[in-house]
C-alpha cells in the first residue's frame, strides 16, 4: 500500500491528539505537518507527548497547504475553522477528512460544489465511531416500524455545537424512511421554552452537556405497550480512530463529497 501523507489540524485538541498518534503509528500513513493556531513550537516533537515524532507546525492554512506535500487533511477543530480549512485544502489539491462537527446544510452544498469542481474526494463524518454508525443504521431500520421517536444525545460540557452532528444525522436518516409525523399531543405547549428540545421533521432531539461524558446517544422508539431503545456510548476518543483510519484510506479512491461514515463502511 502506498504511503498516505497526512496533515492534522487541531493537534492539541482531544480528538486531534488521538489522530496524530494514529497517523504516526500506522505504517502506511505519514504525518506531513500539523496545523495549529498557536506557534509555541516549530516541530511537533517539542509538544508534550509527541517527542518521538517529527513534523513541522504551521499556523497559517494557506502557507501549510502550499508548502507541504500532502494527500489528506484530517480536520478536528471548530466549525468555522474546519470549513475554512476544508475549502482551502480542496483548492490546494488535498483531500479533506473532516471530523469537526457543526457544518450547516449550506456548508455541505458549498463543499459538494467544490469537490465537483476539483474532482477530489471529501469525507465529512459527524461520528467516526463504527458503533455509532451502526446505532444510526439500526435506528433507521427501526423507524419503519416505530415512527414515534425521541433522540437524546449526551456529550461533555466543552462541546460547542448542539444538537450534535450525530443526532442531526440520525434524524436525517430516519426522515428518509419515516412518513412526516408530528409527535406528541396536537395541543402540546411548552411552558418553559426548549422543554421539548429541537424539532427535526417532527422528531425531538434533546442535548445533555455534562462533565464526565464523552459522546453518547440513545434513540427511543415508543409504541403501544412497548419501547425500543438503541444506544451507543463512546467512552474515550480512541473509539473514533478506526473510523478516521478507514476514512483516510478510502478518500484516496473518492472523487465526490461523502457525508457520513456509513457510506464508506462495507
Ligand atoms: P478540542 O479539544 O476543543 O480541540 C479543538 C482543537 O482545535 C483545539 O486544540 C483548538 O485550539 C484547535 N483549533 C481551533 N481553531 C484552530 C485553528 N484556527 N487552527 C488550528 N487549530 C485550531 O475539541 P475536540 O473534542 O478535539 O473536538 C474537535 C472537533 O471534533 C469538534 O468539532 C467535535 O465536535 C468533533 N468531534 C468529532 C467526532 C467524530 O467522530 N467525528 C468525535 C468527537 C469530536 P485551542 O486549544 O487553541 O482552542
């Protein structure tokens, strides 16, 4: 297998640190550079925990993408920065694997156009955990039989976007198979705004943010006399790395935008 040269954006972050380790430890990947927003160090080897590595650090995306010979960008930053990096990477002939969540429908449309213009693949995966992808698929299957659904997503309290990308993606997948339905009583009224959570095509999404949590979601299906709950828990960031690895390998064969890891899992 040919070596895939990778730039990681957000290397000091919780996800970015794991991604840097993954790239370093995988024989057919090479860490070409990291893209940080602080230039406290010129090489990643000066960063705590990465002493055995060797890759330049950039703070300017344009400078990084034009001077480093790389195949793939793995972005794990914030929505606004992630969008900026993704567009810039595509323009420089680098394929983006984006784990950053919080992209809007408009962002996805823009990136779809850019992948068509450049002929380069781009993977946007709101959740890299293979178990979470199965949770979404199983939920889509169940929704055909149980159309009354509430989604509860639970994350650590430093998460910037709500609801989570995974919850929105789950609701989108369910909407494809479920007939439009307004849930709850037709005269339902919130006495405190937000009590019923976000509404996606009549489905409600509730976001819990607490220290101690990593990434968890349960999809609840209610029917007369029975309840089905499909739940997935990520207990650490390493749980996402098999998905990152699959995305980096797969993107080399893609020339379109792919939204969701389920589209590249056999
Ligand atoms: P985090 O710990 O806050 O890390 C984000 C990192 O991005 C920080 O180190 C931050 O730097 C850095 N950053 C911000 N702006 C930047 C810029 N302009 N250039 C370079 N780096 C920049 O967050 P996290 O938990 O790792 O999550 C990162 C993203 O991944 C979030 O969008 C999160 O929702 C998403 N996520 C995705 C998955 C998945 O499976 N797809 C799983 C978990 C999380 P500072 O420290 O200076 O702010």
